């Protein structure tokens, strides 16, 4: 469908769902799930269903910069044929490198057309970071990432930064950050930006946030620009292995007795305590499991700079340093200064002794 | 700098600086003290004083039956400190990573109990310092500083563990930073006694022994 067609269409989500054989009951169930996942009041589910079913196709432009396409992989794998996929059928995805049929000039033309047709109304989704060091590091159709972002963001209603790269810089920003990678929010300052971090983000979180934007507008965000509903609690606080942490029962490796008994993975590097995401509650693959459930610690992928937080396999309470490289030097330096200080003290002492003038009885006013 | 960057700094460069200052500083202190030597014995030396010195290190750990409330509080604090520092499981992981030694950890509720007990004991000793005229006169600003830098890791650690304060990641970063402050202050204040108590007790014991006084 071309942007012109999508802008003219009167097809609503309601008619779209009926056409796809989805009952109102199933749709309401989805709305209830999204509403409860986002901690909205019970009445919100009905309101969401009403608004969504009457809503027309929302134009979305999806820009991919320095990324691995994992975010797209994640969102496309979430459905088929779940209701989430219909929500995305309902959204008019006017530009997306990986998913669009057009290529070359036609693809870029589709983006420009969508920008014009839905000026001020389209949602811009971004995955991937932007190289600030040199615009030539990443270009699309000869246009630098930065230029394309600024150009498309200008007339967007809101921006959704999908994935840790777009939200915080992600892997490209990891030390030593060769491309000078920055997040979308480092460049765009005058538009509402919703961050949905994760490497990749959870599909239902992406669709849930989008449903919220379509019905109630921008959701409540935390200080990192993440929707509080999905990123308000840490993995650790929601983890089903948490009681083992409190009891002091830990897996020491990935194949020991503790691991087999499903004990806490803190000692093998789980970053759950400092990671805020919904993995432990919404889970992955249609609620099947999440990393900790399958035996691997959380790597903290929805947090800024998680790549630079040391090894994924070292406990959070350990340092990310190697003192054996320099601790001896510190010891030797301390000893050397200590000896020097001791010698100085001794010299001072003998000097004082040499200078010492004995006090005589006369000095004290006595007689010989 | 956000809280994640702060935590990364605290676990990385911050920790490295703290270890360097602590190790170099404490070594300097010990060498400085040892190089002072001991005064010439004017009386006849009765024994080498070695056993008396060693005996004194242990003997001075036994509480004396005076001002029992204050002494109890001090003991509770010191024992609590050792338990919390060396037996809280995340702490044991820190030491295992650093030294390759693991001595087992205790369940969180035991650590929590000793943390609260130690905090209460520290508060009590501080109040006593203010109330008791003799202690108040003897306490200098640096002693209050030593109290503060010892108290902070307890409070920040307790808050982080119980998810109090604005944000767990921030509290964890502040906890690690407070410990690093304590490490830095260790060679610079009377907190040096954590290491030099062995030297001073040995010195006292052996001096007495050399003069024939039973330690």
C-alpha cells in the first residue's frame, strides 16, 4: 500500500479484525492484557478497545541506523498469528528497510511521501545508534543517519527509540566507541521520545506501548525515558528465583547442583538487581520463558552502558578491574615512601638531639 | 553521569583508585611506625618479649569489666562489622574475585540482623561521645569523620538491600563509593587501627615483657 492509499483509507482496526476473523472477545482480552501489563485501571481496557477499534491506520516510519536488526527480528517473531501482529497490520508501516518490499529510490521515495502525507501525525520508530564522530560512518541512500533522523523527526508526532542502541547508544557506544555513537535523545530535543530499550526489546512491550500511544497518548516514563508500566521494577524483584537469593542458595556454575535445582544465578553474574525490564513478568516467546528461567543470568541489556559494566559472568558485587596488574606497585610505592619517611624522621630526631642544649640549674634560676 | 555510569565507575576506576590509596597508604603507615624503632632499654633486658607481645595481641581483645554498656556496644559493632563485611554473600563474591578464596556466606536475614545491630551500636557510641564530657573533649573532628565514613557503608548498604532510597542502582553505586571513601580514609585517620592494632599491642606487650612485667 502506498502512503497516499494509506492516508485515504477508512479501514479501522475494528473492521480489520473482523476481516481477519478475530472476535470482539479476543480483542477485549488483548486490551485487558495490555492494560493490566501497563498497570492501567480496569476500565482502561474497554476504553482502549473502543478507541483502538475506531482508530484508523497510524502511519509509522521506521528508521534503522547502527543496529543489528535484532529489534526487528524480535518484533516480527512475536506473533503469527497473534493479535499483536494484527495491531501491526493495522499500523501503516510506510518505511522499514527490512520489511518493506520497495528498495533503492522507490523506498526512499515512499519515506518522503509518507513524511509529506502525514506531516505532524506519523510516529517515528528508530532502532540503532547514530554516529556523531563522522557522518560518513553510516549512511542510507547517501544520506547520513544524523541528517535522516533530523529530517524525519522534524514532522513526527512522537519518536519511539526501540532497542538499547537507539535509546542509549548500545553496543556501538561501548568503550572505546569508535564511531562516537549517540542515542536518538542526544540529537532530538524537541519531540516526545519513548525509549523501549532491550537487546532486543520484548515484543509485547513494543506493541503494548504502541497501543498506549494510539489510545491514551504518551505513557508515563521513568528518568531514562522508559514506560514505567514495563520498566518500573527490577528483574531481581520480580524473579521467581528471588527466594533462593534471600536464603543464600546460589548456583556456582551452569552445571552444578545449584543450577540443576534452579537456585539464584547472582554468583554466576546475573545483573537482575540493577536491570529494569518486564522479562520476568511478560517473558518471551508468547510467555514461554525468559533468560533466567532457562538457566542464564540477566545481562542487564535494558540499562544504559550495560556493555561496559564488566563481565556478564562476574557477580555484580565484584569490581571490573584486575588489581594483580598494579597492586604490587602500590605496595612497593607505599613501602618506599614509608622507608623514606622513616629515614627523614630519624634524621630529624638526630638533628634535634645534636642541637639539644642541656638545661642547667642556673638556667632554671638556681645557684651554683 | 547517570546512575549506571556511576556504578560502572565505582566498580571500575573508583575501586582501583581506592585500592591503590589504601594499600600504599597502609604500607606507608606500617613502615613509618616500624622505622621509628624502640627506645634504648636502660634496665636489664629480662626476655625477648616476643611471647609477651603475641600474648598481648590476644589479651587486649578480651573486654575489661568497666563501662560495660560502652564496651558491649563497641564489641557488637566490631563483631557485626566483621560478619557483614566477610559473610554477606555478595561481599564474599567480591573477595573471591579478588583473592580467589571463598569461605562461604551466611543467609541474608542473619546479615540484616547484624547490620541493624551494628548501626544501633554505632549510634550509641556516638551519643556517648557527645554526652560523656571526657570523651567529648578527647574527640576531634577527624574522629567524627572516621565515624561518618564507617557509618555510611552500613546505611547505604542497608538501604540498597531493602530497596530504600530513590533507585537500587544508585544506592548500590553510593554504597560502593562509600566503601571506597572508607578505604581511602583508612590510612589517613585513626581507622588505621584496623591494621596497626597488631603492632601497637605487640609493642606494648613486648616492652613490658622485656622489663619483666607480666603482660
